[in-house]
C-alpha cells in the first residue's frame, strides 16, 4: 500500500475518466439510447399525417415541429442522467472525491449531450427535407440545434439532480425544467423562421450562443449543489 | 448531562501512533422524530480500528454517513486532525475511503472498468495495480466479465478491491463483510489489521464477529423503547 504512488489526478484526467465511463455505459445500453431518437422521428413524421401534408404548411411549421420534438426527446432521456448512479452508490463516491464535483457533473452532461443531442442533430436534416425546408433553412436549423441541444442537456441536468432522490421524479422534472426550456425554444425556432423569410439571423444566433455560455457556466455548479442536497437526505 | 463524554482511553493493544484523525463531539441525530443518538463523543486515532455496533435501525449507517460528510442532518461538531470538518474538507476527502451499503459498482461494466473509473477520480492508478488488486480479492480470471454476471459476493469483492489500491488515512466501511465467504472475511480481517499496523484508521459496521489479534474498539449504539438512546465505548481485544 505504501508502495502505491498517490498523486492527485489533474482536472482534465478526472473529466476524461468520467466521460469515458459514461460513454462506455451508454454504449453497453445502446437500446435505451435509441428510445428518444425513435420518439423524435415518430413525432416529426406523424405531423404531416395528423395535420396537413401541404408543402406551404410544412414549410411554415417544420422548424417548430423539429424543435419541439427535439426538446421532448431530450426531456425523455433526462431522468436516466443520474438515476442509475444514484441507485448503485456511484454518486456517493463522486461526491466523496477531493475533486470539484462540477467537473464530474460537466463530464456527465457532455456525455449525455454526445449520446442524445448529437444524434438528434444528425437526424434533423433528414427530417428537414421531409418537412420541405429549403437547404439554407436546414443549415440554420442545424446550427440552432447545435447551440440549443447542449442547453437542453445542461439545464435539464439541474432538474434531474434535484429529483434524483425522489422515488417518482419523472413528472416533476418536466414541470421544473419546461419553463426554462421556453427561451431556447423561442429563439431556436425564431432563428429558423427568420432564415426562411430571408431575414438576418446573426442576432438570434448570438442570443442562443449567450444562453449556451450562461448555462455552460452556471448549470454544472447548480447541478452539483442539487446533487449534494439530493444525497444528504 | 455533560456536553462531552470522556473520550475513551488510548488503546493499549493497538499500535497507536496517537495522532488523532477524527473526533466527534456531542453528536445528535434524530430521524422521523426518533432520536438515534445524542451526546455522542468519540475520537479515532491513527492505527485504530473501531467497530460501530448496534441493532438494526440504531443509526450505524447514519453515523457513518455523517462522519463521511455525506449527510448534514446532525447537530454537534466533527473535527478532522483538530480542524472543523467543514474547513478541512478537501484534506479529509483526499484521505478518505468510503464504502457504503451501495458499493458504487456498475453492473454493466467489468471489474477493471469499474475500478478504473472509481480510482481515476481520486488518484493515479495503473492497470497493472488494478489487476493485482483484483487478484488479491479472488477475482483472477473475472477481470473482463461484466459485473452482472458475477455473484453477489464477487460483486462486493470488486468494491473491496479498492482497499488494496488505497493508501488513504481513514477507511469508513459500511457492512463491508456482506455476502463475503469465510475465507474472504479472514483475508479482509488481516488486511484491516495490516492497515492499522501501518497507521491507517478504520471505522466499520458489521454484524459479523470481528476477530482481530491486536484488538479493536467498539462503539455501541444502543436503544431501547423505554430508555434514552445511549452510546458505550468499550475495548475488545484478543490475544
């Protein structure tokens, strides 16, 4: 035991350890990951069938539909963000390391975005074509999703952390988090509408970027604090 | 009622280096309007093994969670090396190994992946050391088997392998012997004794009869319906 070298790992090492672990976990449970994706595709593809297959309508509503579906799909996947770590005690071990908890939380959120947000982003052009969106509009839609989906993961993590200690957290997350998702949704769809109407979108994009920067800096700290509260009971 | 109970005399049978690691003063905790313990005071020196004993529901796990800093639902003061726990928190966590009821082992990861993740967050550990530790806990040949294919005892052993990788000053082990077979328990007992010899402190709960040559201390959390909750510290030693 005394022969072991014990140097405190660097923050980047801690980050990559947690990230690697979460990605391995996600890969082993890949069938769970497909769930929100299928939900995303189904919601968007049911819209033309349920409302109207008219090209003019779909062009008008397309971006909004894709955005709402992406938002709900993320919401579906949030409950699992900390649940299994809470159940098997991994979360206790994370809190009891001398490392700052928000680094580990940030790694977990980044992993969550990589396995839910990025696939949504990759699927969105296909759905965009289905909604008769112009090529230029699809590009803007993808850009807004690129900026917006990390916000969905970051803000959602706060809700997931607050409700992880409760036996029935699912509904509560939605109620807590949905109001905070509204600004992202408004600016996300607003950008695409503006692009479709040939208006400049820089201002919208800048605002989305600002929301991302804000949540990137605040959410890990808030999530870490929420996790401590959930575990101390 | 005195605020601080006399702290138990330094054990004569253990190799104590007389460095006080953890000290608790007038701890009070209640849960669901039942007082689990009150006016609890004790200290743990380097090189000591302390077993927290008591019937189910007497607050053993709660006490360990409070000591490790996981739970803040208590009144009283806890000191780490003479400093209040809240201000010495980073140093305390750098020297703590906590194994809870829930061992933090992921069922869909292999033992090696589990240890890599658990240790990677704390200290630099090479894969060689991980394989070595797994061999020590009797998991040779199971390194790459997903943990859900392991038995309950083997699952527990994955978590216990951390003890062989740890050089933390204080170990807090909650029900560490659960599901471990007789030979495994014996190996663990000797590991704990070695650990104490080297100056590490161990606090543990178990319903198993501990057999340690050098002796150890017992912290008894008692309660009965009529009497006030009490705490007795006594020494237990065998030659």
